[in-house]
C-alpha cells in the first residue's frame, strides 16, 4: 500500500481559495498512490482562532467540493485533513473528511479532544463523540486528529473497532515537536498499527508549526519523516506486517484492564 502525506505550508498571506486550489493540485499529482493525507485545518490554520467562525463551512462547502474532485481525478483514497465544519444549527466542529476514489465522502470524524484548556478550540468548538473507522481495500483506517494523539484510550478503542492504520492529521506546534514524534511512535507500538501522522508547515497566527510528518510501522520504527518545510512524504506499507506483529508479539491479547 503506497501512501503520501502532504505536509502543506499554511501562510496567512496566501488566500484560502488559492491554498485550496494548490492543495487540490498536489493531490492530483499523487495519482498511483493508494491513500493521500492532508493536515488539520489547513484552509485557515489550526491556531487562527479569530478566523474560526468566518472560515467555517458546511460538509458540502468549497473545501469538500474541491477535495472530492481531486480524489476522483487522482483515483485515490483521500483523507483531506480537517475543516471547520458548521452544522445546520450553527455549531462548529473540527471535522476530518475521507473521500473514496470516486469522490464520494466515505467518512467524517469530528475531533473528540479539543485543545486549548479554557481558550481557543476548547471553547469555540463542539466536541465529537464517535469512534470512526473506515475499511479500505488494503487496510482499516482509524481516524483521529492532532490533540487526540495524547489520549491512548481513543486509539485502543479504534483498534478494538478493527483499525490497522491510524491516521492523524495535525497542526502541531514546533515548541512541542519532541512530543509529536514520541507520541506517534508510542501509539504505533502500543496498538501494533501503522501510524500516519501528517502535520502542517508554516506559521498559524504566530505559532510556528512542527512539520516533521511521520510514517511509523507497528514496531515503532520510523519509515519516513519529513523536515520542517512543505514536503510530500511517500512510503510503502506492508499491510501483512500488522497481523504478523500482533501474532508474533501478542500483547493486545494479554490485556487485563479496559476490556
């Protein structure tokens, strides 16, 4: 299974419509891949809290429309990162979008753990509640977003629901980049799953982004890692390795708590 993570740079000087068009072009250039992944809130920036309301859109809005067409044109499964979803009642969610190769919106995931403590995302957005997996021909994806990475119980629930590959778009800050790498590897090891952690480059509302997107195998080995700048990271995954790892080292079967 060949995957590409598009570590998109978010520059406040670049209009959203231009970045949307540019992202769609980068997706189309990934024809031949099985899965393409974009970062969290790349249309406006994960820390651009002042733009959350004006930058929100419905699930049939311009970003979903553009990403659906790009997935269809490239013939790929596309995890289009996340958007600020505005539901019919006006509530805002950090919502990930997964498109099938025919452009159909196959899954949505509303971020469960909202970052900011008593400010930012935590007070501006509504939290999701649903564990979301998606069967692809080669694997079962488990969907999570950014700050979710700090909550291992979510990923264990995803594995219990059948996930073999964990996809985590993010807008992770540079000052905590060591945590980003550590936690991505930890989730891979403890859940014996591939981890595709796709972050942004650039600066969101004055917050430098970590970049350094990662592809991690079920033993915690980093198969590919990006640098700090915009980059497309591509890796080939041996999906039989998940079942083989879980069979050879059956830690998941030895669980006592949380079953």
